[in-house]
C-alpha cells in the first residue's frame, strides 16, 4: 500500500483544511494510506473517521528553529511510515516538509491555495518554497498564471486543479422544510425571498463585497 503524508498548519477550518480531509478520504477509499501532520483541530475527528491518521506537530509555527525541528520530526515519520509522497499546503510547514523530503528522497508536491503577499525580497524567498514541488498545484488558472509569473523556473511544473466541492453536503433534500423555516425566521428572511449562500471564510480576498454588489 502506498502512503501519502499531508503537511499543513492545522485542521480547524478553511479551504486548505477541508481539501486535506477530502483528499485523505479519497485516498483511503481507493486503497491508499493517508497521514496528516498538523497542530490539530476540530476536523481531526472527521479525518480519522474517514480512515486517515493524524500526527500532531507544531507545524503552524514560523519560528526558524521550530521549522528545522519539524523537518527532523517529519524525516523520522517518513521513514517510520514508509511514506511515498509528501504534500505540503502552506508555507511554514512546507519548508519543514521540503527539507525532510529532500533528505529522504521522497517526491514532494505543493498546493497553492492562495496568492501570497510578497512586497519584499525576504517575503518572496519565504514564499518560494511553494514552488519547489516536483509538481506545483494551483487552485485555479488565475493562481497558476501568477505562480508562473513570479516563479518562472517552476512554470513547467505548475498544474491548475480547481478546488472541488462535495455536493452531497449541499443536497436540497438534506434540509427539512421545518429547518428551512426556522433558519429563515432566525435570519429575518421572508418565505418568498431568494437566498444566496457564499461558502467561505470572512476575508476581503474571498470577494464578499463583490457578491453583495452583484446581488
């Protein structure tokens, strides 16, 4: 059985975390082993219920010494669990994962889930680890274009894979009429009023002002 190690800051909430849980479930369903290393969070229970394994590490830390220590921890984990692929989804843990993968000779993949601010040379260097993957996944064609522009040396390794959504969580019949009525009352929305649901965290980057203006 092949094993994949996913490395990210935590498993609390957000697109990065949700994607890690979804991909882990897909891997397990198809006979692969899936291990997630992170600081933990409320999604750990779902990850483990789906057959994935969680290893707690202080991977959210940006402290250089902690990043270096994490790389040693990951190197031991890769050897102990016979990891075939390391997948990093955020910059600080990506540095640890990159160093560990390089020392063990295991393929290293990264995913750009966002475009990072890089107003200085130091920030650009810090961000550069996300373009060091043997394959660099971008969450959209737009993101892929920015990555190729900023890191031309990685252009031939960048592939756009748009973020998927598990629609079983949004089926119309999953909500009873009684629950719908209670929600509308709680939100002050009339029975005939249309609702637009935007599934994302609250940040300017996600475009909430744009969707409000469009509505």
